[in-house]
């Protein structure tokens, strides 16, 4: 009887977690060629324009994750950002994987991770309440946007 209760608890915990339930999928994994095709859009992607479209127009404030051995949400910190991630949810870039299938797949996976990191950093900045900082602190907070007032 004790093992049965433990199993029920484990299943309930996994299905209640947005990160775990989002990863569970009945879709088959893409083939090597399909993975590359699914990621080709990254060659012409504009992360800032995509961010504005998703957040402003679509009101989609989900974080972007890539597939791997575990869920990877680039640009976030598991402990600091977990409440925001649970609240807003995650969408996955299909075609990403830690099982690299070709040099082209590796290149596109690297692009996907960089894209997700930049997108998620912008999303964190958007979702977090503003802090009182000096102009120098604010200028140095997001170096990916380039040097400011130096």
C-alpha cells in the first residue's frame, strides 16, 4: 500500500509541473532532415521583432526552451526564475536536441540556444518589477544591446 501512495504522489507531481507536462509529448521525434528543416528559420530570425510580436501582439509571455537531456531554458537561473517560469510557461523550439545529427544541425542548435537566451533575457527584463538603479547600473545590465555611454 505504501508503494502505491508513493507512485500516485510521483505521477501527480510530474503532471502538475508545467515544465514536466510541457515536455511530455506524444509527437514523434523529428528525423535528422526534419530537425534541420525545423530550425532553418533561425538563419533569418529577428529576435527583437519576434519578442515584440509575441509579447505585445499575441500576449504570449512564455519562455523559450530547447530540447536536451533535460529542459534547457537559456538565459534563466533555475532558482531565481523558477516562479516566473512556472507562472508564464514554456514553449519549445522543435528540432533542437542534445543528440547532434550533423554539422548543420549543430550550427542551428547553437543558433537556437543563442536565440532563446537573448529572447528569455528580454522577457525576464519585461516581466520583473523595475528596480531603482543608477543610470550606470542600468546601462551595464544588458551588454548584448551594445556599449552605452562609455
